[in-house]
């Protein structure tokens, strides 16, 4: 985390599964609970708004997020409470029956005290590790065909 207290991730994972299937799965934000490490629950608030229950180095956070883009192979969201920032997942075809998933995110807990606690607790490393583990979990789900 830099001086701003903002953590960011930029991770890619090759998956041996058709891009269309992976893109369809990730385009439903509620599925994030099945593959994103640290998400314990997702509440659908309607109108592309969700409340996430996230484990973090500073305890359980419950930010609200709004999906602002959902297109062929891409979903992007912004946090609207508790956490400042955004995230995106993009799926690109790569050869016969394979794809690359690219996850980017930039976020910081809201408020100076919580931001300082997150910096001291190693939020950047935590976010990177969870991002890598999340894409490995997505890879396992997609390659095993264990999604619907």
C-alpha cells in the first residue's frame, strides 16, 4: 500500500476452458462468492448493486458495490461504501478452448484510521495473495466443468 493507503492488483491466469463459458460465469456477480477468496457472502440489493461480506486483515468488511460494466468477456464494478476503489475481470480467448482471465483491482478501506490499520496489517500483500488464489480457484472450477 502506498502513501495513499490504496492496494492494487493486476493478475492474469490462463485457463483451459472456452472463453465464452468463463465469461458467462463471471458476468453474474453473485458467482464471485464461489471463486473469489475472502468473499463470504453476497447480498443482491437489486439494480446491479450488491453488499459483499469480505474477510480482510482488519476484520470483516461489508462494502457495497455496483456493477458499472457488463459486456462480452468483461465485468467491472465500483465500491460505493466502506471501501474506496474498483475492480474488473476480463476474459480473452487464447487458442482452441483456452482463455486468459485478467483481474485488476484498486481499493482502500474508507476512513483514515481503518486505512492506517490496513497498511499496518499488510493489506497489499493480502490482496495480491487472495487475487492469485481466486484466479487459481476459478481455473480449477472452469477446467473441471464444475460451474453452472
